[in-house]
């Protein structure tokens, strides 16, 4: 999971009044402060005690949070192996290269929070569960927690990327009311979409984010 900013597309009509330099700087300062506070939070789970433990459908799971570059070696190896088990199939021939990218992302100091562009959002880079615990409600529980963290941190949306070949994941997020974002290749340009193997999904919490990420205005 990462706090990020997503760039707003340019106005298509050209009739929209451009903000003044003072307004732009004021907005930039407000977003920077918002992101600073989000990054400064060492453990977001502290504010949600009801989500420290998941007990349902025969599972009893205790949740902890951590920084990617501070994870113990055995934990990092476990995560890397789980990624391969779950994602090698959906990625197909692209997996060897993608695996290297994911390992770098996981071990970077910014593994928890990444600053991208303009609107503040939570971007879910990975949601990986052991095959034996899938289909028991834990994934939904974790996504509900992420959405609560996003709202508590005043983020405007939760966004994520899903491989088209991963039909199970697509159905999972659709059931949670995530929609294909207007920033996804399939909506940006159908010709470009033919060469892309993924969709960008989103769930928005603010009208501005809905306009930019869902409606594409």
C-alpha cells in the first residue's frame, strides 16, 4: 500500500478558468502537508483496533504493519515467494522482468508511501494471500481496512492495478465496487489498450476524484 498523488488530466473543453499562481501554490502546499502527515504516521493500524485481528471462516489472523526496507530477511523471502506463486501465471512471459521490479519496490525506503503526482490517493501495489486462505473473507477485510486508512488520511481515492489475465482478482475488486478508472489504458485510448495487459481500478471518496478518475472529465 502506498499514499500517492495522481495527476489531474488537462481540461478538454478549454473553457475552464485556470487557477492563479497563488491558488496553485496554496493547493500544492496543502497537499504537501497532507502527505507529510500521512507519511509521518508510523503505524496506521493503531487507529483501527477492530482490525488488528481477523477471526472468521476458520481463520485467526493477527495483523501487523511494517516498512519494506526494515522487514526481516526471512519475511522478505516469504513475500517474494508468495508473489511468485500468485503472480507468475497472470504475468506469463513478463514475470521475470516484473519480479525484479517488484523486489526493488518492496525493499525501497518508500515501500509504504510513494509520492507520485497531483491528487492524494492510496495506491495498492500488492494484495497477496496464501492460496489456502483465499476465498474466506480476509482479502475483503484488508481492503476495508485500506479504505478506512485512506479516508482517515484524507486521501481522495483508492487505486490499484490488476492483470487482465487475473480474472479472479478482477471479479474480487468488482464485487467491492471498484471500477475501471478513466486513467486505465482501455479507457484512455483503445489502440494503446491492445498492447497493455492490465487495468487500473479505483474507488473514489471525493467529487473531484470521481470526476477525474471515474468520469474522466
